[in-house]
């Protein structure tokens, strides 16, 4: 019988020791199960940014950062991007396997017939200024969906969980397209049931009442592939936000709104918009050395946007697929974009630079996505919204997996306290103006 793997922790001052079991997955690193650590040792673990902490066990997505591998339910991201549709990937994330033809037909129908939003939601948009960032609008209107479905939602009822998941996958693209139309000052375009998911989204974004619009097959295919590449990514910041919000038993609409808020940050999903702003700032390949020097300067907050990743210490496979698609999509659209050559030259120089090589900093999913989205006609403010459209599938799949985990508990991290020890309240008239020194930096 194979001996179970364990780790022993020893207190070097007292000589006490404790044995902890190891939780092994089907692939990737195992984890030392420390859930009894505080009760047994009176000590916590400290891991700001969670660089060495697994928050959960999950069967949805596997990443091997050293090898640059990304799999959803065991299917490699390159295969999925090449041979499946976004809704097939959504089905696999939600239910565990790619669908057969009948399962695919039923799922597509379910999603298609949930794409309209309550007419009252149109009025929510009217409250925003036209120059509001579409992510600000999405944070608001996605959360507002709770007001329309919260009363009919029992998160412990599998069928109601499934309906909520279908509603979110179907309605977030509609809200996203509405946020674009509102920004442009154009009328909202209703979803159409005769179009597939990607075609319908493009139609709601780019159709105008003055003429008929039908997205080209190539544009719809490119949109569908971009959605696949952004669908899920293990326990990233926004997914962890959704899980933590969901652990309090908040309704899934509110949880997705929290994920949208977290994704907006330029260190996360907001990076795709920041990459384009950075490329505009660099302007010409002659300026690349100056900006690389800024990126390496610890006193300069500038970072090379679209580069680096907490998990990938190799080329992000999604960036590789997007880089490969750039030429085809731009040619198909008849778009010449000097930003693409600039991005490629920036990547070439950075990947030859010791600073980036030593830190294993490679292009991530955000480095090339903006160039394709810009060529497709999206303003850069919409890039993170499109990321949220795709990631809604990952978020709701992870939320569902968490709720269905029999022993799941509310997420409640602890802390190391570095503030003042107990002190009595001094009456105002006796308080001096002296400033105390700051807390210790851990
Ligand atoms: C996404 O988690 C996910 O899976 C996210 C995501 C998903 O699909 O959900 O993949 C999507 O968010 C992709 C990442 C998009 N963000 C960016 O492109 C912003 C630029 N990248 C960095 O801000 C950074 O690389 C992070 C935030 C992505 C990762 O940060 P980490 O893991 O905390 O890395 P770090 O800051 O500890 O960096 C390690 C070293 C540091 O230097 P030293 O202190 O060792 O000297 O690398 C340096 C950093 O200064 N570094 C960079 C850099 N990224 C890291 N230096 C210059 N430019 C960069 N982009």
C-alpha cells in the first residue's frame, strides 16, 4: 500500500512537530493541507498575493506555468480554439465534457432564448454619462440583474443554478453591446435568435437601424475564438473574487458583478486596453529601449503591459494563438496596423533582454488581443468588457463548482496584526498632536 505523502512542521524553539497530509491533484503540484494548522499550532500562514496558496480544489482548468500549458476539462486550449465553438467550451466548463450534437443543440437553444434583458434595464443605462467607461456601466448593470432574478433564485436548487448560469451567459453579451451603443450614442440593438452567439454579439454591437448588418463569417469566427481564449483561467484574481463573494451565499448575479469589478484592474483584465495605450505612447520602434528602461526601473511605476504573469513562466499559449491570428484577421478585414509591427518588435527586443529572461516575463493573453479587437472595430474601452463577456462563463462555472462542493465554507482569511497594542481612550482635551511611527513592514 503506497504510503500517504505528508509534511512535518517543526517548531525550532520548542522542538514540537506536526504532521500534515498532502492533497494531490490529477496533474500539477500537490498542496500541503494546512486547514488544521492554526488549531494545532496557534500559528497562521502568511502569503500576500497567494503565490504559494491553493484556495480550492477544482476540476475545471489546469495550467502548467513552466511549460505554458492551458487545458479546460483536459482539452488543450489550442485544440479548443481550433476545433470548437465558444458555446461548446462553455458547455464543457459548466458540465465537464464537450457536448454531443444533441446536447449542443439544446444548450445553444437555451442560451439563445435568454439573450434579451428586461426592458426596464434600458433605463439603468440612461443614468450614466455618455462618456462613462463601459466597464463602470457593466459593474452597475450586471449587479442590477439581481433585482430582476434574485427573488426567483435558490442557489441550493440545481435547476435554478442552471437557469441563472444560462441567463448570465446569455445576457452579459447583450449588456456589453448595450454599453458600447450607449457610449456611441446609437440605439440599442435587440438580440436575434437566427444568429449564433458570436454573430449575435457582433450584430448587437455594430448593427444600426439605418441599414442591414451581417457579420462576415471570418469576423464571427475571430470573435468566437477570442471568447474561447478568455473563457476561464483557474483561480485568477477575478475568479477568486467571484468565489469569495459566492462563499457568503450571495446570488450569482451579484457575484459576477464582483468579478467584473476585479477584472477591470490594469494588472488583470484591464491590461488589454493598457497595452494599446502603451503602444500609442511608445509610438515608434526607436522609442522601445527608452520604455524598456522605464519598465526595468524600480523607481518608475511603468510596467510593460501585456507582459508577465503570476503563473506562466513561459509563453502564454493564448498569446501565441492570438499572435498567430493577428495577420489572418487584419488581412481578412483589410486593416494595416503599424501597432502590430511595433508590438512584435517590442516582444522581440524584450525577450532578448536579461531582465525579462531572468524573470521569465513573456507576453500574456492581453499583449496581442487589443490589436485584433481594434481591427474588428471595437474602441479600446471595450476590450476589458469583451474579456468579461468571455470570462462570465468561467466565473459562473467556478461558482457552480464551489456551490456544489459538499464541504464548502465561507471564505474568511486571517491576518498578522501590526497595529497598536491596547491603549485607553484619552479625552480630547488631553490628546497631544505627536505623530506615532508607522507599523512594521513584514
Ligand atoms: C491577466 O492570473 C491570471 O490568470 C490572469 C489572466 C487571466 O486569464 O485571468 O491571465 C489575465 O490578468 C494577465 C496579466 C495582465 N496584466 C498585465 O499584463 C500587467 C503587466 N504585468 C504585471 O503587472 C505582472 O506581471 C502581473 C501582475 C501580471 C504578475 O504580477 P506578479 O506575479 O505579482 O509578478 P511580480 O510583480 O512579483 O513580478 C516579478 C518580477 C518583479 O521584479 P523583481 O521585484 O523580481 O525585480 O518581475 C517584474 C516585477 O517588477 N515584472 C515586470 C512586469 N511584470 C513583472 N517588470 C516589468 N514589466 C512587467 N510587465
